[in-house]
C-alpha cells in the first residue's frame, strides 16, 4: 500500500509543477523554478518525479514484478 501512496504523491507533485509551470523543489529560489528561465532545473526533477511515480504504480499493480523475499 505504501507504493500506491508514494506513486500517487510523486505523480501529483510532478503535475502540480507542470500545470502552473513553476517547479517547487528543495533548494529552489522562492516562487519556484520557471520552465522558461531555467529549463533544465525545471524539467529534470519534474521528469524524474514523474518516472518514479509511474514506476511505483506499475510495481504496485504487479506489472513490474519484484523478486520474492524467500
């Protein structure tokens, strides 16, 4: 269940950054990173969060199997 919640949170955070075009991450200037003024600083963490969220959801729904803990 934690994988589901973490996946939803990661995708939500990425979408929250994509909609207004301001990335709000740790260490960024007040107001967030703008996708026009600092494209790498905006897109790199946003895409990483989006990929992490998608992978966590795929693991939760068993599309990507994890090794057994035997």
